C-alpha cells in the first residue's frame, strides 16, 4: 500500500515564523513528528503540545500504519521512548485483532523496555501504582509476554533497575508463559528477587567505589586495573565505550589496552552491530577535544593522583573518524556525474539541545547527516544558511572534523532561516545541480522583507536552469508543515536523526515514497 502523501493536499497554512507553508497528510505528518521527537520541548513546540498533536494524528491514520511506524522508529531510527508512546496510544484506540500485541513485541528491544512500556502506559492512562495496571490492555499483555521470552538472566539482571515499576512487578502484571523450563527458572528468580548480579562496567565500578583505599594513588591504581579488566572482558558495550572514553583515558590504562579500545571503536562489524545514532560519535569526539576547566582538572587529578594518557587523544580521534566512516559505508551516495548541493540550516531555532540532558543541538544533527552524505558523494558542494548563504570547502574524508569546522563558523551567516537564498544563488549564477538537499527544521522564512519565496524560486529554477533537478528537505524537527508543495516539481521530504534516512533517500531515487519503507515493515 502506498499513501498519497501531499500530491492532492494543497491546504495552505503558516509556519511558526508566520511564513507561508503547506500542510501534510496525516500519515506524513505523523511520520515526521515521531522520528524527530525525544519527548522534550522543542524551540517552537512544547512537549505536551506535540503529544496532543500526536494523539490527533494517530486517530486519523490507519492503525496498521501507526503500528508499523512504531516498529520502524524503534528498529530503524533507533528511538526508544517515542515507540512506546505510539503503542500505548494505539492500544487505546484499536482492538479486534492482535495488532497491538505484534507491535508491542516489535518495539521491545531491551529487557528494560518492558518496564518502561508499563510506566509509559501508566502515565499516559493516568494510572498510579502497579495495582492500577491490572487493567492492562490484553493485547499489550500478550505482546509483553512474548517479549519476556526473548531475554536471558543476564539481560534481565542488567536492566533490573530500581524504578516505580520493577521487573518483578512487570512479571506479576504480565504473567508470561515460559517457552521452556530454563525460561521458567529465570522467571522464578525474578519473582524471588534472586537474579545473579551481572558483570557489567556499572556494577564493577560501583562495587570498587564502595571500597576504602589507602590514599588517592592506591585508588587510582585500582581503577586503572579495573578499566583494563573491563576492556579485556569485552563486557563494556559499544555505547558505554563511547561515553567513557575520557574516563578510560584519565585512568591511564596501558597502551596495549588503549589500542584495544581504539580497535573496538574502529571495527566495522562492531559499528554495524552497535546501531548508534550518528550524533553519538560527535558527542564522544567533542568530549575528547573540549578542554577540561581548571577547577575540574584539579578535582580530577586530586581524585586520581594521575593526569591520564592525554598524549593518546589523537589515536582516539582517528578511531572515531574510522568508526563514522564505517557507519557511512552503506550510504548509497552519488557518483562523479551527479552534482549535489548540501545546505545546512544553522538558524537560531536549530540551536536547541535535542533533550534536557544532551549537549547535542538540532543543527549538530543536520551537520552530521550532511557530512555523512558528503563523504559518499564525488561531485558535491556544502554550505550553511542563516541570514546569508555561504559555501564552505572541506575534505570528504574527515566527517567529524568537518562538522566541527561548520560548528566553528556558523556565526558567519547569522541566525535567520533564509533557505530561499540557496535556490536564489543557483538561479543568479545559473548553476546546474542534480540534487539540492536542505537539512533544516523546515521553518523557512524571508528575513530580508523581499518577495522571494523558496517555492517560487524552485519552480523558476526547474523551468529555466535544471529541469531534472530534485529538491530534498531533510526535516529534523517535525513541526508538521512543509515550506514547499511536496511531490510536485520533484520536491521530497525525509525526516529523522538516524543515518537510515539515507535508505529513504535511496527509496525515493528508485521511485518509491518516503513512507514506502515504513509500509514494508513486517509485524
């Protein structure tokens, strides 16, 4: 099944800056809303407002599409919280078959997502305490029962955290039927609070931290030995490794262990298995190149009594670059005969953290996706727009350092959202491009008070300069409006923060729609 997206929907509206915009079909708007949301306030929209918009959109969409979108968001976009919201809302509206059970099972990727889904169900249905959850949706209960049988004792123990709903509570609520005798033994241990404490980097460092040491130096030596043991064990996961590079460095592990860390980071197979969002690599990269303040440094040295292996930072940065290049290896890109222009929105509305605890900004995501694609194109120009539009020359191979170069220079173009200048420049210079791609929150407007609009300029460009050119809008915020008419004059919209957005790009290039990948998800 293919959705008709926006080709016959011409309802005009205004965006959050008051500029002319166009509405989307419910399915397209739901897709963009879901894959660009971290359950936090955005620049233009409060979290609760987006939740209400999400509920209204779900009610308008085919339930099967909603279910497939939930599984797509979890398995392809690597989002964890929003898929749980989708399945919870779907359970309120849909009954009559096992769709909710299949979707529930499909969005549970880790053992702790069982309790997270129950907590989400409790919150969104305004129920408090596990006793209130005894009216759990029967189909959700069935899906959770299936999910319970996919995890072993280590996985349950690793994520058996203190929270309002514990794994034991979930077991008693769901009453899963064990698939075999071994699984029943695991369920019995959960019920008796008898799961064996898992060997993880968190539990090992926590236990070490409870010991008394004879001075700071002795403590530092113990932590160095523990980090070396963890590196050797292979029990520290890829994401945990990314988040602990500075800690490992400051623990002064041996050079042999340091090389193991770098080899793990750069290993293409481990990169593929880790399924990290691209900005995770950027966050790790920045953590290494950001100077520690004098106060922090004094505290760290006093705690560790050593300064760490700062001389090895360059090797870590090289390993991260190799990791990102490995993550980009399957991006299709374009050959030397295809002229590609990548334009990054660095406006004020793009400079908001994606969540309250993150240092990553929305425009960091746009820069990261653009540089990933740039590394896979042979004939490509890149630039950024705000009040002005400027192209910037950077090498193709250095993805993370290229992002930092743009990050350093974003103030050179100001902080408006004059995306129309990208197309106007091509018109004025009569430059032919085959693919023009804007990485933006789609809240484009004209701060120069002229009559220029991106829709009119693009039609003019197609008619006079490049009749075969395609314009791709990479929507990074999901506010629900488009600055141009989609599916006319070869204008397409793609949304999301994962490198999997380039699978959507490839699908469109092959004649499919942005939603066809979602519709092909199996439940």
